């Protein structure tokens, strides 16, 4: 059902410093910051030959990343994103298998301009899972 790994998201306390580390220390291609107000985050994508890393930084006082950074002040892996061909079919199969879809269960448009859903981390060994339709 799931396709390739699209990205691993890392919540960071300092977006500019984190982006600089990937660019200057590792020599990665680092994209410009992108505000995603519907998700309460600013993102920076690090492009790798086989996938991406998404740096997440809080945008606004209601950002879901604030709670994560309160518990993990140095930052850390926030979620993994997998590609799916049909997000509604994937959602229905996940729910039928016992996975909990976060929010109202309806896809929202993500940072790549494509429909996304999130699955409860308690259903996936403590890892928040994002599904993105390709």
C-alpha cells in the first residue's frame, strides 16, 4: 500500500542554524523556508538523491510543533512521510486495519501542494506517520 519514503521531518528549535548545518557541513541542497499556516509550521526541505528531510519550525502560537519542542528542546525526528497513490483508499484501509487517522480524517493540502493525512503515533510504534498522495 505505501510507496516510497517521501521525507523524514525533524522539528528544530532554530531553523536557520539547522538549515546551515545541512548546507554548510553536509553539502546538501537546502530550499528556502516556506510558511505553511494551515499546519502551523515553517518548513525547509533538504533534498537528497533518494528522499528529502523536512525541517519543521513553529509558526504561530498554536503550532503543533511547540509542544514537541517543549518535550524535546534540542529538536528531534517528528514524523515520517510515505507516498500513496490514492489517499482516500489508503485512509480507509488504514482505518480498517485499526490505525487512527488524526484530525477529522479528511485530507488537507500539505507542503508539496498535495493531499496529506497523519496517523496516530501510538499505532506505529511511537512514530507519527504522514501519508501523501502522489
